[in-house]
C-alpha cells in the first residue's frame, strides 16, 4: 500500500507536503514569512530541480479538475514561487522585508480557486 500523497516521480517532495502544500496565496505568503531561512532553503533545494518535470506533469491535466495528488504538487510549485523570491532575490534581506510584506495583506489572487482572471 502506497502512502504517497504526490504523483509518481515526486517522492523527494513528500516531506514538504504538510508544511508547504498550502491552498491560497495568502497562506503561502504567510508561510514564507513565518518560515526560517533553513526551511526555505531546504524546500527550495528539493523542489527547484523538479520544477520543469512538475510543470510538464501538471500540463497534462485540466487545471480546474486536478486530482488530489496533482493539486498538492501544484500547491507545492506555487509555494516554490514564493520561496524562490526569498532564496534567490531577497537572500539575507528576507528578514528585513517580512514585516513590510505582512502590512500588505493578500486576500486573494488569480492563483486562488474561484478568483476571476485579471482583466488587464
């Protein structure tokens, strides 16, 4: 019996599902802010090499009807986008930026289910 919660080929990310496979942009931004540099870097190191394979896998499915394992993979890749900013761009300045990010509350984004597409 398999205990995998992600599609085949993504077992290296299983240990990050509980912490990083979050539903909603606001939840992902909050996790980025509350995580440590070590947590972000560990997730980034594990997930970034699998990004191309994950996107290729997800492209084979309809976005509105992703099976649960694929939805978790999608949530991880969306979290990776947040973490990549912290790791690749902000680096050691991430801690200085976090308080400002907390003042700009995200209530929803087009990545969130049910949000209308941007018209501009």
